[in-house]
C-alpha cells in the first residue's frame, strides 16, 4: 500500500498495518489538469467535512462526494487515497480507489465509483473485485457506487449551497433550530419563523439545518413547502 504525502514523499505500509490515521496528511495519489477536449469532468470540490478541496474525476464521482459531504456520520474524506499493489493469482495488480471515507463511529469505507453500465464488463468487474476482497479482509467496508435517485441528488446539490459556515448567519440558523418543531411541514416552519416576513427570507437557515443533518426530511421528494421536517436526536 503506497500513500503519497507530497510530490517527493511516498510511504509504503503493509495492508495488515494500515490505519485510517495514516491518511491524515496525505494527498491524492494522482494529479490532474483540465485540458481542452477531455471527455471527463474533473475538478476540486470545497468540502464542508474536510474544510478543504477534494478532487474528483467525473460528475458521478462528484455526486458521491456530495452525498458523503452531507452525511453527518462521515468525519473525513480522502480522494484517490492510495495505490494498492498486490499479487492476485499469478498477476501483479495495481489499483487507486476513488475515495476513502472515515466515519465518526470509527468505521472505514473504501469507495469506487463506476457507471452501472460498465459493471457488466468482466474486465471492469474483476478490476473492482480484488481490491474489495483485500479491504474486507482488513476489516474495512468496501463500496462500488453507481449512482442514486435523481431527485435525491438534485436536492443534495441544491442544499450544498448552504454547506459553508457564514453563508447563513449562525444566529439565524440557531433561531431556526429553536423555532422548528418536529413534524413541521417546511411551509409551516417558515411561517412560524418569519413572523410576518416573506417565507423565502427565512428558508435559508432551515435548509442549512437540513444540510447539517440537524433536520432531516425525505430527499426523494422535490423541494416544496410540503417537506416534513424531523429533528435529529
């Protein structure tokens, strides 16, 4: 297992000794740049979870990254966390996973992102299978992610606008937390919080609470005043 810390520092760690803390100061294994005519859409995402930029190499990877960033159970996100090398049968294999997620519970999950239609290719399926066996044997979770419900992703993309501290004044967010009751419809919560002002003026702090996970709702339904809000424990 090879982990990169900067351009000139690479550390080799046997998988049996690997810990999530070994990635704390790591950088993505690959570097990339945008060039004219490229077929994929790469970039850097400003993550609320990490407080920094996380790279992605496709829109599908960005979608998985958004879901991880909104998940209150996730405490750390690493893109292209390492180069996995192993001998599988009579072949020397190499693989760079897309993401490593560290949960607040201590669970570690390695994630590979691949479109569903490509998973039917036996070569792709094999390339994704052997790393999963290694990580599961190490006691880590392994996920192959191919997408989520379209409405859920649209809602999460919209809510991500409220992820950065200060976009909505903290005092407004805390006021909304005091006012919104468990089981409120969004429109009802807005009217109570507005105290006579237009409802759209008080929607941002409520949506910031949804992004933070302090309020939850059914994200498979398009945003509307009928959203039912639940207070997290």
